[in-house]
């Protein structure tokens, strides 16, 4: 495996897992129920633009904020990993509803809650910042843009995907993603501990 391929996999997969585009399909369909095709396309566009913009802004100011606060990257890896682990455990709980924020038919639902925090939330922001420090701006930006294109595609074809996979299939896929997210969180904590205490 070439170094470029390895870097692509190591940046793309954590973001793919954190974003979990498939899990947002039922929420999106609930939000857009009763809306016309034109309005639904606008909601998808607003959601993807908002999610991408929030992630990019956080990438731009996040590391500088850490420096000002005197927080090292290992510190952030440990804290971010613990946060991701808590989020993933909550998402795995049967009584936790990610769609709790989604009961809205406001005209700006593409911005909130769909764009943020459902697409770009704490898990995505934490993952993005850690990847940025580990693999650099170019690799992280490419992985982010590709993942947002996947989000756009899944939302644009939400009805078709729901018919093919079904609600049970989407739930099963999401649970697997959350377990992977927990494993990534543990990896981040491990790397943070190594960087902070064992070097």
C-alpha cells in the first residue's frame, strides 16, 4: 500500500464514521415530509454547505485556540477521544434518539439541525482537528470534501436508499458505525497518552 493511499484511508474513514451519513436519512425524510422537490433540494444544499463551512471554520481556528489556551495536541487527543467515546456509547443506547433535535419543519432546517449538529457535530469537529494535526491540511480537506459529497448524494437519494436498505438496515449500519467510532476514540486516547507521557 502506498503512503498516499494509507493517508487517504486514515483520514477518510474516521470522518466517514463520525459523519454517519446513512443514519441521517430517516431524520432527513422526517424533516422534509410534505415538502416539494424544489424545497427538498434547497434543504440538502443548505445542509451540506453549512456542515462543510462549520468544519472548515473549526479547522481554521481550532488549533490556534488550543495554542492560546496552552493545550497540547496529546491533551486534545485524550480529551477528544474521551468525548468521542461518550458520544458513541450514547448513540449505541436504545433509548437515545439522535433525531430528538430533528422535530422541526422550519424553513431553515437545512442549516439547523441538519447541517449542524446532525451532520457536523462534536464528533466530526473533534475528529477533523485531530486529523488536521496528524495528516495535514490537504489530506484532511480532501477527506472532508469527499465525505460531504457522500452526504449530499445520500440525502439527494434518501427515498431510494430507504426503500433498498429499509429502516432496520439503516439502524444496523449505524450501530456498526458507532462501534467503529468508539474504537477510533480509544485509538485517539491511546495516541494521546503515548504523546503526553511516553515520549
